[in-house]
C-alpha cells in the first residue's frame, strides 16, 4: 500500500493493518460502514499496478473474501516505513 506522505500517514497505515489483523479474530461480517471509516466511497485498491477492486461494495467484498480464503493472516507490527520521493510505503 502506498499513499502520499503527509502528517501522520504512518499512523494511518498502521491503523489499517491493525484493523486487517483484527478481522481474523472475529466472526461477524465486514461491513460497508467500517470500510468507509478507512476508505473513501470511491476508494481503489491497486496491487502491483493492477486495479484489484474499486468502491465501498467491492472493498467490503474483498476483505470478506480474504477471511474466507485464509485461515489466518497477520501483518507483524511495528514495521518500518520507507519514505522515498514523497511516497510512504509500508
């Protein structure tokens, strides 16, 4: 995931990963409301230069599908953030 660097962008990425980690510790479905707390309604997920999903409905479905496909997933925190040319990559 990369994003334009601005004040607190590292904390935003960290909170996103904390939320993603928590998805595997619960049984209730991912909701559009909680996705909207983390993404804009027209948000896009781009992986390796390819559009993976766009919009709240597609993002919600994506996160729910990850939970169905994987028994467990976890981003190890804390992690280092690389800042290069005004872009932060976690």
